[in-house]
C-alpha cells in the first residue's frame, strides 16, 4: 500500500507503542486491532487516542465511544466473574476471549481520511461487503 497517510499512521503507531521487550515487533496492517493485537487499553488507550486525534486533526473526538473498544483502568469487578470462562476459552482455543468491539488501524485510517470520528460510518466501512 503506497499511501502517505497510511505510512504516517503506521509510523505514529510504532512510535507510541514502542518496541516489545520480548518477541518481534508486530506487523501493522489495516486489520491490526489496537485493543487486542497491540494490547493498548485503559489509560494508555485514552492517551494514544488523544495524541492520535490531535496529531491527525480528527474532529468529533467527544463522540468517540471509548468504552465500546476499551476497558477502564483498574479492577473491573463484573469482569472478574468473566475471568474463569475467559481463561477456559484461552486454554481450549489458544485465543483470547474478546469482550469489547475491535478497534482497527483501518478504522483509525478512515477517521484520519475523513478528518472526523463517526462510529457508525467507520464501523460500516470496515465490514466485509456481501
């Protein structure tokens, strides 16, 4: 993909996420999930998005549904009750149990192109066409 905006978003993401202590650096694609693949959550998600929206001049940030994509900081008591089924799911399938909607770099690219956040339009643009 030879897209300067995509390259700028990838560079921004790499800078903000940093290098992992162990393992290799994640490959960034439009389908990379910020919350699950990059492990950004809680206060880190808030900081990441604030900086992203500011850097790329994305409007309507007050309409961004943070709780739709990210968990809050600290202990979430209701989520503790889901920990056992989530652990069993991980052991059985080898995949993390996902409780939040995925936020992909492709969605952030769409917002960057549009210059504003519109949840409904952005999520619709990322659904497979049938």
